[in-house]
């Protein structure tokens, strides 16, 4: 069964991708979407059987991959509680995104390619989460990287999309360098790359030291940190995060699937999967905590000032990944996985909702040109609101009932507080980031759905209106009709006569299904994921589940439980005041703190810094090596120098070749004498 | 292994074809060449099928021996390593002939003869069991390549062919002197005997350096690599394919057949030199590749970087490293060959290698874009393709010897991604800025037949490399055993710490079930 779940998407991708235009749009769509829905339908029973405790972890071997001496990497599909969680996340979101794309990508001529990429991505992601050894995980890791590259650059005519695609791949490769070195080191230490075997042996290596780059370090710290660099790349943690916001160049369904729900959580998955290994190095866990907390804060601050709706959600994703990492860092792997699980639903929902808004607003992504959309696209509005309620963690602290994010995020914060040490710092940062989360999430909702329409300033809307008048193009015949009716009549109210339409049902159904997840996922599953008793039974050794910590997290002081609740309300209030009540507040803020504002707007100048530090020097040094190394030095003194020498030498030898017989006779004689001497003396 | 002289036959078929090509018209020459190479391919596959893979140590198969004069003999025989390289050769040759089908119009007979003659010599290199026979084959390989570049090459072909010749000849003179000394010392020209002969470690250093001069140039290693970009740029497409695909592998084969087993002590003591040059090569040539505006030059420089992974793998002195090096050689032979074919496809249409003259080819050449993307990704070393297997094993091997070398060489995966994706973007993505490039037709049937088989093998090698690793395993294990006494110590030296305090008890439940425990499907 697991073979079917994993391989169906691959098969569909291969057929749709290779068939491409010969196959046609509709068959490609039916094939890929159908395959995903079957995978999804097969995945849920597996998850449920783990929830009820019936299922046991097991491995389905396929065949040998790479064997070299004692190194043995097999293709195999592992299913345990961790995998089961990821299976439902991946296949559910993926199948819904496939369906959603029927509507969102409807005008796209290149649809088979798009759907093939989506299915290919799903296959790679499934290979990642079913890996039983580090190398297969790396295969999936790189496979999702490839799919991400292809999908970010899907609109390959756009220079910005191409640049973003390359950036995503190359920055991820920096992380992969760490991952690969981590695999090399792990193999060297444990003589195996099989994950269960490594995890079993890891505690025995605690306290040992290893030589690395000429110095000596704690063995497990080196290994964990190397692997963590890989996780940082894939999960866009501070330092290696720069690719994620740019990845929004891809079509919005892609952002929902890859850059929110699944691929970017691979790093969290990896740390949790290897949690018994990370548990052996306190230093590594501290680093994970700090990096997670720093990312959480950084991304949240940047998210507060962005105006592109997708970029706000992208930074939000980055920030939420930070939560997951510091949860793992303090040892609350269950909480990390739980937030991964709930986040997948509400973040995919927010992205798909944003896509629906963008669809309605004729590809305009700038929230400054939105406003007042709640009446025109009510389903999108209500589902996005549910998503926002989920991400901001709305719920009643003492009663213990709330939206998905309420259970998972508060679980993380409580665990961080309970863990103490680095966790205390992470708790403070996390609470502050929750304030920012609430602020930017509601800011997004208010700017988009409330207030007065500000559509006329948008170039995209202008184009739409212009198109509608110039030539009612085929796909939009009914739209064009609408525009004609009202244009001119109500220009001046900010709409410019533009009428946003609610998206088709193929786009709304995924929104509604995901909002069910955003509402109920926390309530339904929190005991299994983070309950101090239920967790042991559910995880059953798949992660280093710390029952004591989870118990302590439940017993934290009441003010700790109320802290996220309070900041959530504060953030909502501030957003309401700034964007509904006193709409000139943001302008005044910008005027007063222009330095801070541009620092945030420019994303802490990471891109500029990296461009200056890495990109420009790489090209400059390359040019230098080429012009001065290869041409100016090696060639000049090597072959060309030799050739010049030969020419010089020829001038000398020419004199010997005089044409006179006696010169030749003399040379011959000397040669004979020399040969005879050599023969006699040896 | 007495019996049918299949190795001689594999050399005789292209030889006969080469002679025939000289006396017939252009079209007949093409067909003769194609048939001869296809026959050789079939013979090569038969060779593989009949190769006994069950051995546990180094073993020579299909041996032939016919004395010529003195110690010099027509001695042939192969082991698993040679078998794989022969398979690569006979696989790439028909593709080279196909790639030249329409592109070569002048002196077709001579051209095909040169290619077939080169196949004879390449198979000769990989099968020779006599030191001098190897030398003759190894050096004679220069001649057809020199002619191919010099006669059918681009505008600056004379300079390129001289440079190629000068570089490679210089090394070979030193190698010949070393060989004469070795024969004198050991009293035999038989390579298998020499591989087990223990030369005086002092002399080994000199012998190693003499061989190194030749192999490093062929490889090519930094800093004697500058002939390669020029040779590639000037060579016709098929010339580049065979150069990157097979000729570069002769250097690596030389290391694995001569330098390592014959001079193990010298190899070990000079390994830091090889590592140093390879580290420089990976970073240096990758950065140079990044700034190239000529497609062929870019891929040529990337070849130097990939070949550096081969040398670090070989000089890791362990099984993973050497197997990885072999896999990189095979994978790179296919992928770099295919990339040069991809360049050739668009060069044939627009007659320029200037990257900026293309753009947006995904729009008018979608099939081409798919295959080119596939080979780009293979070149980048994506798991599931041939190059990943090799690079991974080679780098893992070197990690056990030196973490520094592993770190520096692994940066190749970042830089490789940068220059290849940047190349792909400029050629296939973006808007169609050049009208003539936008008017180019997609791949013809012939071109698909050239590229698709390579793609299939690249995938096969990436997903189930066992087919390729298995025949080589006994021989590489024997080589590792030969090297073991001399192998340098790694820098990772683990020291166990104090036993863990009992505070970790609550993680006891973590012990996950063994992966072999239950194998049944869900």
C-alpha cells in the first residue's frame, strides 16, 4: 500500500510530464489529481491506525541503491508515526492544491507541465519522509529541491522568476553541503547510514571527541550541527532564509504546497526524525533553539511591513518554522511536529486564500491596492479569517478550546518555558513574535478585506479594465460583460468599476476543507501529539518524546498560559487601530521611525549583504582566475612560452642544418661514440 | 580464460571499418562507421554479459597473449574496471558517429576513419596488459584526436591542436623513460605482474612523478588543464563528446592501473599534492566556469572540476573513494558527452557558441529543453542520476582521509549548481530575444536518438548503480588491499569519552525497531 502512495504520484508525473501537450490538459490534470487523491485516501487509514495505536513501525524494502564496502544504502519505505503524520499532511495538502490549481491555473497554456511538477514534488517529498536511511532522505531532499526550482521558475519568461529559482536551488545547496558532510561524518562514526541503527548507537557516542577540520570537537555536536545546516537551508532558517521570500515568484498553489505546508518543514522533520541523535548533544540543541528563536523573531519583524500579500505569508511561514525549531531545540519534538501538522493546514489555507484574492484582483499582489474585498469574495474572506484565527492561536487558555494554532503554538511556548535554560529566552522571543504574528496576520486581513477599495491605483486592475473594453478576451467573456456594465458609473469609489469575482468551486472546496483542518486539527489531535500520556503511545519511539517535559508544560504558571493569549489580543487590537480605526497611524509610524522601517522593509539587508559578500566576489574572482590565472600565467609561461622557446631554439638549430655533408658526418660520429661508450660502460 | 579472442575482435572491427572508410564515398563511410561501432557495441555488451562477476579478488579475464619480439607482446585482458570503461567507449562511439552525420561534410571518409581508429586505440588502452603496448595505444590516441581538431575543428583549430599535442606529449616522454626503467628493474612488461611488484620506495617517488606528468595532463588536473577548454572549443561536436566522454578517463584509468597499485608508498606520500591540486581545481575552475560566455568553454571547465573529484576519490585510498571515482568517470563521461551533444544541437542550427545569442529555447524547443535540463541536473549531481552516486562515494571516501579536503571539494556542489543553472537559464529560459534563435526547430528524430539513450543510462546508473559497481567491486577491493599498508591515516580519529551519566534514562524508549525486523507490506 505504501508503495502505491509513494509511486502513484511519480507515475502520474512521468506520464503527464512526458506526454505534455500530446496528452492534453484535461487528461494530465485528471491523471495527476486522481493519483494524489488515491494516495491521500490510502494515507489517512495509516495515520488513523497509528492514532488508535494499532499500527507498528515497519519498513518495506525495495531494492539496493548504493553499496560500497560496509556502506549500504537501500531503497526502502519506512512507515512509523512520524511518517504517518507527514503522509497525511503531504497527500492531503497536495491533493487539495492539485484540485485548486484546476481553477487557479486555468488560463495557463502549459498546464500538463505544471501538474507534472506538482506530482513530481509530491513523490520526492514522500520519498523524503519514508526514508529509512540518510541517503534516501537526501534523495527526497534534493528531489523536492528540484521540484521547487522548477516550480518557482515555472513562468520561465520572467527574469525575476528565473533568478528566484536559481537562488532557491543554490542557497539550498549551501545547506546540502552541511547535510552531505553530516552523512559522511555519520557514516564514519557509526559505519552505517541506516537511521534506526544510528539512533540506537548514538547515545554510546555521547562524550566522545572527533577530529574535524584540524581541531577536536564533541563527536555528536559536529554531526548534529552539520546535519542541522542542511535543515536550516531547506527550512529557511536565519542566514539561509533568503531564498524563501523570493520563492513567491512561483504560482500561488506552489507556495501553498511547497513553501508553506510541506517542503520547508523538511528540516523540522529531519531534526525530529533524528531527535535521539540530537538529544546526545546539548550544544547542538542549544544552537537549534537559538537559531529557531532568532528566525522566529527576524521573520516576524520583517513580515509586519511587507506589502506583497504573498511575502507577508512567506515571512510568516519562516517565522512559524522558527517556532518549530526552537520547540525541537528545547526537546519538545512532539510539539514541533504538532505545529508542523497544524501549520500545514492553516498556512496552506492562507496561501490558497491569498491566491484566491490574487485571482479575483487580476494578479495584483500588493495589499495597498486591495481593500473592502469581504463582500465581493465572501467565501475567501471567511476561510482566510478562519486561517488567521488559527495562526494567531485564538482560544480560551483555561478552558483549553481553540483553533489549531492555539494548541500547537501555545504548546511550544509552554514547553519552552518549562524546559528552562535556552528555552526561557526562546519563550520570551516566541511570545513577542506571537504579538507580531497577530499584528501582521490581522493587518493582512484588514488591508485586504476591510476599509475602502483602493483598486484604481493598481496597474493590474487598470489592465483588466482596459482589456475588458478593448477586446473581451475569450476566457473572460462574462467578466468583460460585467466591467462594461458598470465602468464609469462608480469610478471614484476606489473600485474603478472593477468587479472582483469569487473563485470557482474547485478553488473554494480546498479552502473550505483546509479551514476545517485549521479549526479542528488542534482540538482533535493534541492529546496524541503532545499529551504526556497520549504522546508516548502515539509516537511509540518514532521521536525522542519527552513525557516529563510535556507534563511540565501542562503545569506551567497561569500567566505563562495567558501570555500568548494576551499578546494575540494586543496584536489584533493594534492592527485594528492602525488599519481600521486610525488609518494614518502607519504613515506616521513610517515618518517617525524611517530608519527602522527601511531596515525592516529591506529585510535586514540580508540580500544586499550576500550580494556584496558572495555573488559579486564569485564572479570577480572567477574572472580574475580566468584572465590572470589561466590566460595570463599558465598559458603564457606554459604552452605559449614553450612554443616561443622552440621558435628561439629553431634559430640555433637552423645553423646546424647547414646542408654540408661534413657537419652531418661529425654529428653522426659523435652520436656513435656516445652510444658505444654507453654500451660498454653499463 | 582461453577461447574466443573477443578483445582483439573488438579492435579489429573498427580497424577494418577505418580502412574501408578511407576508400569509399561520404555516405558509405557514414554507414560503415555506424555499423562498425554498433557491432562493437554489441560485442561490448556480450563481453559484459560473459564477464564473471563472482570473483572475490582481482582477476583478469578474456586474456590473450601473442609474443611479438623480446618481452614485448600482444597481451590483452580486462578486469572489471577496464570492462566498465570499455562499455562506456563502445556506448559513446555510435553516438559520436550519429552526431557527425550531417555536421561533417568535408573529408567524411577520413573523419570516420579517424574516429574508428580512435576507438581501436581506446579499447587498446583499456585492454592492454603489456606495458609498452599500453604506451603505444595511450600515446597514439593523440594522433586521431589531433587530426580531428586540426582538420575538422573551428577557426582557431591549429593553435588548439598544437596546445593539445604539446601538453600531452610532454608528459608522455617522462612516462616512457619511467616505463623503461621499470621493465629493466622488474624484468617483465606484464602489467598484472608489475601491479604486484614492490619497487623501492625512493625510486617510486620518481616513477610516480613521471607517470603523474602524463596522467595529470590527460586528466586534466590544475594547472595543466588549459589545453582542455581550447581543445573542446575548437573540436567538432563529436570530437568534444569523445574527448570528454572517454579520452579524459584515460588519465584516471592510468592512476588506477599504474600509479596507485605500482607505487603505493609514493602515492600515499604524494597524496597531499594531489589533494591540494584537486581542491584548487574544484574551486578555481568552477569559478572560472561561472564567468564563461562560451558554452563549450563553460562545460570544459566544469569537466576539470569534476575530474578533480575523481582524483580526490582515487587518492582517498579506500573502497568508497575509488568506487566513487570510477562512477564519476563513467557518469561524467555520459553527462559531459551529452552536454556537448546538447551544445552541438544548437550550434548546428545557429553556428555560434556564444551563450548570449540564445535564450528562451524552452518556447520553441521544448523537447530539447527537457533533455538539456535533465543533463544539467545530472551534471549538478542530483540524486537519482549517475553523477550523484560517484560524487557522493568519492567525497565520502575522502572524508575518511581528510575532512578539509572533503569540505573544500564538496563546495563543488554549490558552485556546480550555480554555473550550470546560470547557463541553463541563459539558454533555455527568459524571453526569446534573438529572432534567429527563436526560429530554430526542435530536436529531430536523429538527435533524440542520440540523447535519449544516454539519459536512460544516466538514470539507470543513478537509481540502480549496482549493475555498474558489481563488476568492479572485486578489483577495487584488491586495489584497496594493495594500498592498505600505505594508506594515510584519516584526521577524524574518534576518541571515546567517559560513559554517559544515568540521567538519560528517560530516552530509553527511543530504541527504534531494527529496519530488518519486519519487511512485510502494510
